[in-house]
C-alpha cells in the first residue's frame, strides 16, 4: 500500500476496520467485513472512498464538493470493488421460470418496523431501547430467537433504562460525548460493585453489560448515534465469572427419586409420567424444554434399536441418544397419537408441558419442573440443584467418571454445539455415536431402574 495513503486513515484492529478522527468526531469506515486486514489495499481504498464522501459533506454543506478530492492522491478517488460487468440473458428466461423466485410484496404489511421511525440526534434512550427490543420481539415471535433469550435481553436493558432515567441520560449526546462515556463507565462500575456486594450474580452483570454494548452497536449501525463511545471496547463486558457448580444426584438419590415416581397408593394416578421424565433426563440428558418439544419424527430405529435423533432446541446442535428399553416402554405408554399431534408428550389437559410468554419476567409454565418440585418436597430433598435439570448433570458426571479417557462421549451426551469448521461440510452419521450408545448401555446397568 502506498505510504502517502496509509497515514490518512488509521487501522482499528478491535473492529477490523479503518477509522478517521475529524473535528472532534471519530468515523469508522469500511465496516461490515469489507476489510481483510491492515494490508488489504482494496479494503483500504473502500474505506478511503467512504471517508472522501463524508469529508466532502462536512467541508461543503452547501454542496460545493469540487476541491476536497484534490487534497488526496488520484489513486484514492478511484472507484473500488466495481460490480462485475455481466450481461444476463433475461430476455431468454420466461416469466414462468422467474416467477417461483419472486416475492409478492403486495401482500406485505405497509407498516414499517419501529426502528425506521427513529431519528438520529433526536431520540431519547427510551425510544431507542423500545425500537431495539421491538426488533428482538419480532424475532422471538417468529421463532428465529428463543423467547427466553428475548426476555433475558429485555431484563438486562430494562436495568439500563432505569439507570438512564435516574441520571437524565439521552443516548444522542453529541454535545457532551465525554459525559456520555463517563456515565457508561459509571454504569459498568455499578454492576461490578453489585457483584462485589452480592447484590447480583456475575452472570447477571456480564449479561447487562454485553447487551448494552450490542444495543449501542445496533444504534451506531443504524446511524442513530454518530460514533461508538470509546469506553465500550473489548473489555467493557469483561466480568470475572465463578466456576460452574453442577449439582448431580448420587446413585442413592436417583434410586430414592425413582422409587417415589413408581410408588402406587390409592390416591396415585395410573400414569408413569414422572418416571418417564426422570428416564429422559438421565438417558438422554433432556431438560424440561427438550421433553416438551419432543416430536414423533424424532423417534427412529437404528440397527434394531430405538433412537431419539433431533436438534437441540436451545442451540440447534445434534442430539442422538439410544433409548433404554424401559424408556421406550414408558414413552409408548404416554405418547400422543402421531396423527393428531406432532408433539409426543402433552400435559393431562392436552396442552404443552412447557409454555413461555414474551412479556412476563417469569413468563413460563413448566409442568415437569412443578412435578419434580412436589416430588422433592415429598421425599425431603431440599436446597439448590434438586430439580429435574440436575438429572442432566447427573448423567454427564456419571459418564465422565466412568469414561475419563474419552471426552467425546460426554460432549455427544450433552449435545454440545460443534465449533469445528468441518461441520459445514460433513454430516455426522449415527455410527459416529457408537461410543455414546455403548456408554448408555453401561449407564443403564449402573442405575438399574425397574418398575
């Protein structure tokens, strides 16, 4: 790259783009993945061309842009990333061929998203937050994002909204950018102080700061704020997290739970629902949400064995578990008719086992969790980590203890998301789960649950 060009803009490795400070403001250029690094000349020219247009508007607000470009070398004003000059033979393609690829926009609602009505430099923090959350809400309503994710984002940003109201903060504060940055720093200090005093968990504080940073990036990308605050950098949401503390049941506790689920007396129902929920928690590492979304087409046969093969509801990663004979037996007894309902298991009134709502802070009904709460109370299990989700921890810990030299077994059991790039090119076959299937056979004998 010519040296006379390189000094004009500065490379910003944090956001992998170029930037320029001019008249007290910082402009970020060629964002969105246009640059492949500091030595990418084509990316630099894209940033420089973008900066020229911005500088012309600043220096010549009346439209007299004739002299600004002369200040820079000729190479800097050449157009970059030209579109390919390809002539498509559109006349040779019939309308009937193109029709399946066209969207009928006449059926769309004429109402634009709330973010379109946000005016940069004029909107209050509440207006911007409402627009941001409205976009998240639409994603949750459409199923693109989980409802629990939306509620977490809303709870985090509601906290910042209360802080902003307390200190009269407006998100568009170009007249006092220093004060804006100081308030953001103060908010971060408050969160860390809450953690130190035990008033909130480190996970809560980290979530609040991370969501605030994403919100500010969203506002910057939509030109609702002129620059990203400098304090919102790489370490803004850095909070020291404690080591996780799983709470697995002991073998004796699992036996006690199991006996309570199969115990029969004159007031007991004939259903073995709680027994099935316990088995699915151990056999497949399922939590309540996984059980509630279990569908008939997830149950398949493989080499004469029954297998649950699906994508995990929370992450979309593969889950594949060989069922113990007793798990399959109870599943057959409790499942719905596949012709009338796609979900395998429903509550006693025919409704979903777990429901979630968008707007309530605790907006879900969990029939499985409620049943296990009553079960624990009956047998005297108290304290944290005694709910149904602890069965997942129990199964994972049991496999880890028995097969410490083969960590892939626990990863497959938990259905962790594969981060390796090969997942884009290779679909794992059921044979690749053989180590897990063999481990599940061993675990069946270890717990030895019978009715």
